[in-house]
C-alpha cells in the first residue's frame, strides 16, 4: 500500500458515469487530503487523514509526502491521432496565409500527405516518431490516451499504425486505447464506393481485433451518413464500439447519427445543429467531445460548449493531437482554450478533461476521478488552486504524475 499524504488541496469530479449539464461544474475540494492506494493500483481511501486503525488494518504502508501540492485527476485525452510519421508545418503556414483546409487537401496536403509519410515508414519508424508526443503528454498530466489509426487507408498500412499504438502502450507508462479509423479519407485514384467496400470486406475483418473502437469521418467531402451507418454496423457486428468525427466541416447530421448508432462520442461538432444538440442531450451514452486546439489551429469558430452544457449534454475536451490541424499533445492547453474560447468554467473544463473524457472511452467506472475503487491516476501541481491551471497559459506546473499509484513522471523540482 502507498499513502500519498500532505496534499494541500485535492480537486476531483465525482461519479462513475459522465457528468451532464450543470453537474459538470460540481467539483469536490478536499483540504489536507490523502490518497491511500492498494497494491493493485486502485484507490482504497480518499479524504482527510484516515483514522490510524484503517492504516493499521492495511499493514505495511509506504508513505509519500506531497508537500502541500495540489492533486487533480490525470487527464484522459479521448481523441488523438498520435501515431504518424512526418510533419506538415508548410500547411500550417498556408492556413496562416488564408488557404482553407479543403483547398490544401485538394493540393495534395491534408490527410493524404500523412498517408504518404506512413506508407514510406516502418513500424519502428512510426513508433520512434510518435513516442516523444506520448511521453510529453504524460509529463503534461495525461495518464490515458486514445490513439486512432487513419493515415494508412489500406489494411496493411492501418495495421502498422495500430501495431505502433500498441507498442507505445507497452513502451511508455501511458495507457493507450486504440481506435480503427480506416474511414478517415479515400485514397487517391480510388472510387469512393470501392474504398467503402474495402473497409467493409477487407479492413474490418482483418483489423477488428486490434482496436476497441471504430471511428468514421462523417462529414462533407468525406463519408456520408449512409456509408457511416454501413461501416459502423459492420464494426459493431465484430464487437467494436463506435466513435464518430461529426459535424466539423458542415452540419451533416453527424451528432444525431452518433446517438442513433449508440456511439460513445461524437467529436468536433463545430457545425452542430439544434437537432444534434437535442439528440446528444437525450442520449444516455454519447459524449460531445470538443477539440478547441483544432478550432484555434484552423481559425474557425469554437464548438458551442455553453449551448451543449445548458442543454444537458455530457461534454468532453481532447487535444486531437495530429500533424495537420492540431499539433499539440498538451491537454492543459486544451483546457485553457475551453475556458477562454468556449466560456466553460475551470470546474466544467476539469470534468470535461477527466471524467467525461473517460466516459467517451467507456471507462468512467474506473478512470477520470480520484475516488475509492478507481485507478489511482492523478497529478500533483505546484499551483495555489484549480483556477490557476487554465489561467497559467501554455505553461506546465506539473511536479509529479502518478499512474496506477506509481510515480511515473517527476519534474526537476526533485519530487
């Protein structure tokens, strides 16, 4: 057993399912807190110092002094494309000059540019290129990360990406959840109908055991509602769970389709309609996952977080870390943008980055908050209070990252 004690303040959402609407702002604050962690990495006790008999009952306990630091749950980054090869900074510069994302894609940039990089890379190359992003994310307070494929667009290339994601989970302390995203774009010189058939008849049968989730880019210029339903229905028949890229470039009914399919999340939602908001508010499962770094990078308006929350939706935030439209693995920065750009309170943003991110991955029962029987995934910060986290823009005050009760990252301040 380990006892993390002398925690100045501990802040956490509570619950074993997504927090919805106004409940997202309900954060428990405990002064002079302790966290007692079982040998299996789960939490036995959270609160003010427990009575001595509890500790005596548990036997030998290793004591770790947290020196008055602030404890928050580890971030759950529920939407990333963090296995890739090659950067796309020239596209970033073109967008700064005013060229739209769709025009850049038609010029050979966008997703298809990353497809070319992946085609030329080995699994070892992809792991070596992607690992620093995962390691930095961990050092910035992320303890669980979803990673999508989608830069392969052929069965063997998609397999490379999913295998690379698996290795990143084995070679770093980060907990990785894998998502198959073969329906990310259509390869050059391939008719769309033929590619959808390939996804249905070749890629899904070959790759479904390598990923927990199946995602589809349902949007204007990518995959239609009918194609999305076809692909997701096939994936569900293989036992996969569903996530959707939805209503990013245009309103195409993606949010409502995600609910219809029982998806765990509908992601992006920059162009979501009132009907889509109502569908998400009425859903018992589907989380609205918002990606503010992408909105900033693409110079488009942010998703309507306030409307979603006030309608009673469950809202998560994630980085969308990818080489094209969100070159950042920093969940704290996503949280800051959620507060500044989407008018979320710091408390709502914390819930969105932790408990609701876990719910978007089907893990709210075990992840996303500091509570008894959940995994002991938490981060110690040298900050005076929760509100300071988004206030200190793009600067990390992380002192130590604890994953499953073990210190896996400690900064140079000597923790």
